[in-house]
């Protein structure tokens, strides 16, 4: 009888341990997502560029979906420098044109075709660290006004929290144009 009692106690202990570890894992994942939301919405202010505006208000149906496909975008010409104009922006505040060319806020949603759905956490972290698309230094640089230098200084935990949160936002199908060089051609 005491052997059966011992086996029963060990089984209860193991089940309790597994349940506790599972709850802690879920809570820590939830905490990580909440930290990511805080970093995306406040500290990083990602939505200022990656969520297009409809007038003065953010278009929350396009939350973090980048510059709307087929929306107009500004075209810079170098004579503007003489007038003290160095950067132009689209009415949606999601496309930017200057001496560097024209950049479009990327789709940060987890849409598999047009967003970050096929990216890995490593690709995201490496992109923020290197300032190169998908974190691959052989890919194009990420264009201004994206402050990759500042994001590159963030610690791994914060970048992973941002990634965890981005995985939870509503996927939006929105094909964003690739960046354009000073002559208006894709890089």
C-alpha cells in the first residue's frame, strides 16, 4: 500500500510541476507580448509611419500594414534643396522621399504574402541590428526615416518582445512598393 501511495504522490508532484511550468510559460509569453505592444505603440512609435493615416486619424484597419498599395507617394527632386526642403511625405505619412530616394513604410503584420509572415525572429532581430532587409547584409539597406541605428541598440529581450507582439496583430494583405532610388527605380 505504501508503494502505491508513493507512486501516486510522485505522479501528483510531476503533474503539478508540469502544470506550473506550463502556466509560467504562458504567463511569460503573455508578458513578452505585452512588453512588445508597449514598445511598438509607445517607445518605438512604429504606428506613426507603419499605420497610414486617413486625414488626421490613423486608419486602424491598416494598423502596422505600411504604405497602402497603389496610394500616391511623393517624388523628390534635387532643386528642392535650394528651397530648404529635404524630405517629402505622402498624405498618409507612410512614404518618404528625399535625396536618398523614396521609401515606403513596410507591412509589419504577420500576413504571409505581403507582411512579415514568412520572417523568423532571427531575421527580424538581425534586420534591426544590421539595418539590412531580412537581416542579411547582402540585401538592400533599410531606408530612412526608419531609425535602424537606434533599434540596433535595443537589447535582445526588447527586440524579441517586439517580434512576439508583431506576431499577434491582425494580418493585413497590403503589398508595399519596394524602395526607389533617386531616379525613381527600385533598388
